C-alpha cells in the first residue's frame, strides 16, 4: 500500500523520501527484501533468507549495500525537502535498537509528514518508544488506500 501512496503522490508532484522494503518470494516462501530509496527510486538488495537458520534466529542475512542504501535514503539532508518521509518497516529489530532504529531520531526532527509501516502487534510499542501519536490505518481494511490518501492529504494541508 505504501508503494501505491508514493505513486499517487508522485503524480501530484509531492516529493517523498525514505525507504520502501519490497518483499521477495520464492516457491511461496519469503526469500528476502529489496530496499527502494524513494528519493532516487533506486533499488538495492537489503536481505536474503538464510536457508538453515536456527529456530528463534532472524532468518535473513542483511547485506552491507542494503544498509548503506538505507543510511543514505534516511539522511536528514536528503529528507528535509520532502513533503513526506516513509519508513517501511519498523519491526522487532527496531524495537531492540537495531535495524533502522539509529537512523530515525534525526529524521523525526524534520518538519515533514511521516508514514511508517508497522506490524499491528507493534503499533503501541513503536508509538511509545518514539513518543508518537499515530494515526493507524490497517492495510487489510476496505478502502485503506483511500483513507491513507485522505490522512496524508490532511497532514500535508492539500487535496490529493
């Protein structure tokens, strides 16, 4: 849904920055993620499945080029002129202070609208951790994209 939002905003010449994680599938199993830099629209491999990961371990190897691309995409100077900064996704790693977590505080200080993809079970914890008052839109709800576009439109103070 975030990809559709960014596309709709680009058609309205509303600049976006941040990251989108595109999931990859192989034989019905999540095989990894590619990171899309929303400013440059470049795609970089972020992670790939570890075939024999032990139970309880993170089943993905995170690639150096992917982390470099994430750091570049979330640099405050690259995000400050955007109307919207997106982060896909904030999950268990970030709640442990890992993953994208160290990159977020400087970006949160920018006077831009933020859209974060967060698993439903983590919304309250993420909001508390980063002292946010979230507007939550469940992606499975009927009309979710329309509601998201309306919320972003209101946040940007313009009609989308």
